[in-house]
């Protein structure tokens, strides 16, 4: 790992609070939460968006109520896209969030990395979510599919988390065909670089220490070629 590696802070929340403080969420976020179909999803959404603000506030050193986070979708402008801070405290900081079956993670780029025009992506996936027929055909490149043993779900979930983290760092999400995002780790070291549509994206696995889940982080931008250094912390202390 080179010294110039991009620092990514990952805050992991393993126990979703049943009544997180909602004071920091916008009316639009509360409406998005209410529209979700299950109480678990509603709680998870509120907790994830609250954590996003608590993590940025902790990093920047301002109260979370002073942050304005924009979620404009690049495709339709609705507030369901990637989080960004356009102005005020934390402006330009790289942000990403993910939720999966009770686990929530937020990734932030260190302030000095944000100035290097890099974007971040974080993703957590359940291993059993990739166990459906036809996964390889829709998700993997031919080389990736050939490299994995048939039925090896943990390996497939690992690749899927890397692909989604890369897709988030690109900002396209899964509008980009995941088969075009190649994330095999040649030497099994759990980190690498994808070149997608001419853009370089560095990725690395994030060891959560939770059985049944895979997670990865990615950075895209001018400094992506220098690799990623992830610091994982317990987000429970922020609530
Ligand atoms: C982003 C995406 C890969 C995440 O899928 P997922 O694994 O089901 O969900 P996760 O919990 O890991 O991540 C969801 C978060 O990704 C972020 N996100 C959404 N779109 C994003 C994008 N294009 N790039 C980066 N991050 C994005 C949001 O913060 C979202 O959280 P929220 O819904 O609570 O606001 C997938 O939902 C996707 O590709 N969405 C975009 C599709 C799109 O652009 N459709 C056009 C709509 S008009």
C-alpha cells in the first residue's frame, strides 16, 4: 500500500436503534421512509440517514442540524440518488451509505482526500442474496464466472459487494451493467482496481466480522490509482 492511498472511514451500525432521533432528517427523507413497505425497512432507512449526518458531523465538528445533504438523482433529479454536500460544513466530502438486513454502513472520505476529486462507494450484501439461479449470467463477466467454483456463494457475494461499491463510486449505480465491472482479485488479497468506461476505480473488501455478509468499499477519481485504506469503526457510539 502506497502512502498516498485514499483514506476511507467506514462507520458500521449493527444494531438499528428502534427509535433513533429523527430531528436531523428532512421532511423529504421522512416521506421516503414512510413509503417503505415494512417497519424494519422504515427503521433502517431512518437510522441510515441519521447515521450519515452523525458521522459527517462527528468528522467535521459541527452539530448534525447544520448539515445540508442533497440526494439528487443524476437521472431524474428526484431525491433518491447518492448523498452529496453541495455547500456549508462538509461540502465536497465523499459520502456513501448501505443497508442490508439490519447492518448499516456509512463511508466518508477524509477531508484531504475529498480535495483530490475522488468519490466513494460502500456496499454490504447478504451471502444468501446471490443464491438465485442465473446470478452468474446477469452479474458476472465470463472470466469472473469461470474463476469461481460452482455454488460458492460467499465468493459470489464478495464480488457483488465489490461491484455495487464500484457502481456507487462511479455514481451510476446499477444503471451500469455489472458484468462490465470486473473485480476479480488476482492474488486473493481482497483489493484491486477496475477500469469501467475508461474510469479507474480502486476497490477493497471490508472485513465486517459478521457471518453471512460481504462488504466492500471503492473510490473513483484522480487518486484512485493509489489504492484505498479503510478504517472501520463502531457507529453505535455516535447515537
Ligand atoms: C445504488 C444501488 C447500487 C444500491 O442498491 P442496494 O444494494 O439495493 O442498496 P444500498 O442500501 O446498498 O444503497 C442504497 C443507497 O445508495 C445510494 N445511491 C442511490 N443511487 C446511487 C447512485 N447512483 N450512486 C451512488 N449511490 C447511490 C443512496 O444513498 C441509497 O440510500 P437511500 O436509498 O437510503 O437514499 C442501486 O439501488 C442503484 O443502482 N440505484 C440507482 C438506479 C437508478 O439510477 N435508477 C434511476 C432512477 S430514476
